[in-house]
């Protein structure tokens, strides 16, 4: 009957709005975590800390982050750090090791390996060219 159809339609609208709200919150949570990452690239950033800053469990946060950013959390952090290192290598005369340490890489070998895996050349070659 007409009243049941209207009630069903109203319930579907409420449910759709709730799903949309959840999706919006998820997007906002990831946006907030991306901002946090950018502001803390020179510090240690754990997945747990990021999850806590946006009020999500670490498990759910990791899944959501990967789905929305298309990269695992720590890989994204590493790539953002490498992008900042690239800026510094071209704009400063600071030693490569010092730049690497400033952005949280634990050693020259660790940094060089990550840099070469990402860009296909060593940081020394990049700075020379």
C-alpha cells in the first residue's frame, strides 16, 4: 500500500544519508592523517599514532588508508619523506647523510636503498645531475 511504500522510501533515504556520512567521515579522517604526516615528516610516525589522531583502530585505519590512498601507510610516509629529501638535495649543500637522518632514515645504507628502489638512481647520482 502507499503508506508502506513511503515509509520504505524514507528509510532508504535515511540509510543512504548515514552511509554517505560514514564515507565522508572516512575521507576526512584520511585527509586529517595526511596533514599530520606532512607536518611530522621529520619525526617518527607510527600507524598506531596516526590511527589515534583520527580516532580509528589501527586495523581499520590501515585498511581505510590503503583503500583511499592506494598505498600502505608506511610506504606512503616513506615516499613523502623521499620527495622532501629530493627537494633538499637540489636546494641545499647539506650532506646527503644529514638530509636522510633529518627525514627519519636510520642509516645511509637504508636511505640509499629506499632512494634507489624508488627513483632508480643513487642520491649521489641525483645530486650530481
